């Protein structure tokens, strides 16, 4: 047998293709897991401050009136009717106040899974603001449906609300990227050269990429590529590659029945020991723990489990 490792077939049950096909933004957003549990309306009188739950993230639609949002001593930002804004981090130094007249908001509360693609979440700013002109085509319909679900207590309603919040957050992030306003990790998608390198890393996680090869794909010199990539993505290219592999591995462990060593091989590690060390260093827990958690959950679903 003369086939090299790069030509060996990944076991069919790994189904890695489902995690690396599709457009680049979809690949990354698919790795972000969140749980939403509440949708509600709030009306503020002039000068009244909106109280948001500490420790949660929020996405809001300003339905009527105007509000000002401020963080610490930064200048206040004025929000107009129809604007959508995402607050991805739990902030206790945020004030959101009705301006001249009463204001009504639709508010969704959620949490990002702590194990989601952390390098992306850390790069998100404290506020993502989508103006009415860019949000009108989808925001009213989504939030109207969510408010209906929140008021109509029916079996499955909690799951419906959570999934709808999930869709809303993804729609906000996608609009933000399309506007070219994205910063941090998502800013890499707005640079065609860096996006080519990101696409290669995402679609070929088993490939042992070298800086020279990625720079060639981007059509840049090695030094210019490293500097530009690190500036936009917030990670050096090889560090980002490793984090993407581990993020894929975590998803595979949570959704597939494959052995830990096979998962590590599928994302580019030559041995189970090397994979386990890298996984634990990044997530703070061993792959066996995440693999075992899935097995335990499956056992609980079985009759008599």
C-alpha cells in the first residue's frame, strides 16, 4: 500500500464534510452555540433607564421612540426606531435610557455557550448596531413571531423562542459583516486575501499549513500576511488554525460516536496524546470528558436510562 496519510479516507461516521462545507461565515456561525430563554417588551418613560439582567447577552429592537446607550464615560450613541442592537457581552457598566419621549423595545435574553468559538466571541465589540434601513427586511417579522411565541404558552414554546433568538443573533452578525463594519475575527471576511487563507484553513483542517503556503494563497509576502492576518483576526495564523481544529473536534465529540483518536486524526493531529494535550490546554477539560458527557446523555435517553 503506497497511499500517503493525506489520501487515506476518513471514516464515514465522522461526517467531517458537514462541518467544513458551505460559505466561510456559515462555517463559523455554526460553531457558535447559544441558549435564549426570554423575549419581552419594555416601555421606558423619558429619562428612564432600562434594567438588563447582569450576566446575560441581549439583542433588542427599538420599536418606538429614541434611546441613548452609553458605556462607562464614552459618548452616548443615539438609537432610532427600527434599529436593532446586539449586546454580546455581560456588561455592568452599560446605561440605556429613553431620550425625549417614551420608548418601547423588544428584548431577547440569551447566553453564549462558554465552549463556543472563544476567539471569535472575545473579538466581538460591546455593541453591534444595525440601523433600521439594514434591518427592516427581517427584524420586524422575526421579533413579532418571537413575541407571539412568548405570549402563547404552548408545548415546545421554550424551544421555539430559543431557536428564534438563535436565528436573530446570526442574522445580526451576518448583516454586520455584509456592511463591512465587522471588527476582530469577522473583519477577516472583509479582506479578500485573508479570507482566502481562512477558507483554506476551514475547509482543510487536516492539512499541516505553513505560513508560506497560506501567504501564497493570499497573494502576499510572508511578513505582510502575518501582520495583516493577526490585525484582522486577532490571532496569529497558526494559532488560529489550531483553535479552529479544536473547535471542530469539540463539535465532532458532541455529535458523533467516533473514537477520540479518530476525531483527533480527522482534524489534523497525528496521535491521540497530542490531540488530548492540545484540547485540554484550550478548553480546560479533556476530550474524554466531553465524549463521555455525550455518551451519558445518550444513555439517559434509552429506555431504563
